[in-house]
């Protein structure tokens, strides 16, 4: 007779103990853990942690309902546990709603910083290419200037030679006219 009552009582007690310890483990006991466990923790990891806690609370609610259906938990204990779990679930959902916005902001900032890094790297690469091309063009431009300087005296000599030829031709013509008309 003792075994008939002792075994179900033990099962109920151990089931309740497991449910309560699982819940305490997931929510860190009666005291609420602060959402931000450390400064370096990212909002995305905090959201993931809260989602895990939410899932644990939901599983605890389901386990309480199953235990009550099996008759292992009295209805008043079932209702009090479910109400407590539902309050905790609502709190977790509120925290999740807020943290998701911060997580999105964090994600956008990281994306922005990545784009800025890529932009700066690309800009530096282009500036280097421009600098190298300008140096190559300066060398070519200086070579052209040297060639022009070397050609300039030759052009000047040719121009002077042409001018001298023109002057000589003009002198010859004037000489012919003077001979023809006999002007002295």
C-alpha cells in the first residue's frame, strides 16, 4: 500500500523538481539575469539567448500540461506554474522585441563599416594605379619635351635657312630691277 502511494508521489515530486530546475536553469533562478551580460556581447547573441530561453519556457509549459493530463500534477499547481511561465514568456517577448531593433541596428552598422572599409581599400588601390600611370605619363611627357627641344633648334635652323633664302632671293630680284632700270 505504501508503494502504491509512494511511487506516484515520487514521480510527481521528481517531475516538478525537474520542471522547476529546468526553468530556473533557463531563467537563472528567481532573480532575473540582466539582458546584457557583458558589454562585449552583441545584441544578436542576446536575441539568440532570449529565443532559447523562450523555447525553454514554452517546453516547460507543454511539460506541465502533459504532466497534468497524466494526473501527475494537481490542477492548482498546474495553473500557478502556467501563469508564472506565461508571465515570464511575456517578459521575454517584450525584451526580444526591443533587442531585435538593436540587433538590426548593430547589423546595419557592421554592414556600413564593411562598406566603408571596402570603399577605402578600393579608393587606395585606384589612387595607386592613378599615381603609377601619371608617373609613366610624366616620363613620356618629359621625353617628348626633350625631343621637342632637340627638334626646336633644327626647326629654327630650317626656318632661318628659309628666311635667308627668301632674303637672298629678294636681294637678287632687287638687283635685277636695278640693273634693268639702271638705278644707282
